């Protein structure tokens, strides 16, 4: 279907888009779409019809087909620090498992449809009716050259999984900026894949919410984000290869030796590990999460200290559990799924030497690094099993039993499934939260088992 109005240039389209800035979404709702709760297209369709005078479509090519320009309307929120962040990922086009692997990146349906995007940001506020959401900013998005190299690598990672018959094991954590998000009425929306008989979830190419947050801050607040790598480096090497190069001179060296080489003092301060890694990467004084590659790809940093046996002394802890959310959210909206489906980790691994077993002041050496995300098969089995079991216990009511050194509970413990479990993480026994059944419990976190961590890093 063609547009009702013909636009002669991208500049003309941008002028129309910019004329809406400062107005509300409802001012363009000529067909009263926002009165219908069931209308999923919602605000994007409202602006297509009311602002651009276009008929709503789901065409394979770009929206402004003669200009090669795709329209995307997306929500941002204002956080407590008065920064903007994306409310969600930016969903692009559906992945066609049967066809997409046949093309090069430059000829791909993804690139042909999305190389030129007109992005309109509106401000989402819980307290407002959607008709009153203000339109904040319209911007032409051409991929930054550094970002584009990473996006090409991401696209290839997704395509390689399809070619390997692994479309059913694709995860959003596999990639840096460009993700393959689930797309369909529910998780049961599945498709055939060409190199395996196992059906795969329907997925779409999308720009991660972390990527969109960084983009929004740059174009709205003019925030500049420091980069770790340049475009020439990324043309020939992956992010992991470049990280490994930066760490290579320090492999096998003890913490104090590394600190001396990068000229930072050794302290027992909590921030020491992060400061040490920043200095190794050549960005001393910069928080890792504020680097472009870390913030846009939602990469979190964790240090792991292995005993001489190759197993960490401790399990690995994550966020405090919001038990009310655990009961109320569906699996794919859950705190647990969100953390491991959308997050990548830089594991910096240190190990203690066998010869220093009895030394109280022993010092580990740097063994290596890895970029890790939880495999989809683990997310959909062991992780989901933890979520379902805990949800059932919470709905029945947690059994709290007084014991000699406190109170025990029947939440899944370290012997649950070998991968993940729940245990306390609190200042003391009085540091408590309320459970959905009204009881109070010491604050709890979800953890990855130390044996599972050992298995992940064993080949470093």
C-alpha cells in the first residue's frame, strides 16, 4: 500500500516530524486508536496516520519507500538522576530463518530496511494517559561508524547460529548492540528453521534498550560517551579479541604487580577491582559501565577468584529479590529472565597458586578474561525451573523455621539444580523484606553456584 502523501526528500519528512515536538500524542489521534486497549500498534500508528498522513502498513520495505527511510516511534523515561533511558528495545524487522542467512550484511533485509531510521521519542510517564505523552525529539539515525562495525558482527553472530541449526538457542545476550528479541503473541510463537528440525521462537532484529538509552542521551542531552575501541580496530577484530589484547600483557601477573604497572595503589576499597580493570583497559578513572561498549551492550563486570582447585570459594551473587514482582510477573517479564537474557558479563578471572595455600596474605594472579552470557538452553531450563519453583513456594507461603543460628526457609538452596539458587544477602538478620504472604524474611538474592561458575571459566 502506498502512502497517501508523497514526500520528496528526507528533509521534508524530518521537518514534519520536528513540527510535532512539544505536542502530545493525542493531538494526532485522528482515528481514536488510543481509546482501544487492544491496539498494539498504538502510538506508532497514530503518528503514521495523524502526523504523516500515511496509511498504516506492515510492508517489508522501508515506510517511506521512495526515500529508503523507516519510521520508528519509541518511548523514553526519565530516571531518578534526571537522565533519559529507553523504556524498551527498538524492535526492527522479523528474522526470516529460511531466507536471511542467504544474504550478505549489505544485501540483507535488515540493512535494506533499517539503514536510515527516523526515530521519534515520546516521554512515557506512569501517571499520564497515553494521549498526554509529550513528543520530545525527532532525529535521523544513521549508524555511527564504530557502532556499525559492532552491529555487523552482531548480525553475523545471529546468522551463524541459524546456519548451525541453533536458531532455537539464540539469546539476546549473544550479541552486543543488535539483538534477536522474541516476537509474537507469546513464547509459543514458533517457526521452522532450515538446518534443524527443532522449532525456534519467532524473533526480530532489535536495538537493545541499553543501546537506545545511550542514543537518547546523546541526541537529547548531548551526552558524549567515551569509547574503548576505534572503527579501524573493530573492522578486523571482535570486541572480545580487542579486550583480550588489552589484558594480554598482564596475564599470569599478581594483583600487586598489575597495580604497579598501571600506576594505581593497592587498597581494600570495594572499588579497587573496577579501578584496576579500567587502568588495564587504558581508561583510568573511567567507570566501566560508562564506556560506550559497556553501556550500549549492557555489559556488566564481575571478578572471579578461583581457588587452586579451579572452583571459587563463594557462589556468585546478584540483585536482591523483589518477591512481589516474582509472584506477579510472567516468566519473560521476570527479574530473573530480564537479568540473564539481556545482560552480557565480562568475567575477569584470578586464581590462587597451589604453593600459597597456607599463606594468609596470599595474592591471586590474573588467569584471563571472558565475555559470557547465559546460554538460552540454561535460561529456559535451570533458570526457569528456579523461577517456577520459587513462584509456587511464594504462592503457597514460605515455610520459615526457627533454627539454632536464625531462621531457615524452604526456598531453593545451593543443591537445587547445580546452576542457580536463592540465599540470604543482608547486613544482619534484622535487614528484612515482606513476602507476598505477609511474613517477613531476611533479604534474599539469587546466586549462581560456584561449581557452575567453575565450569564456565574452566577453559580460560
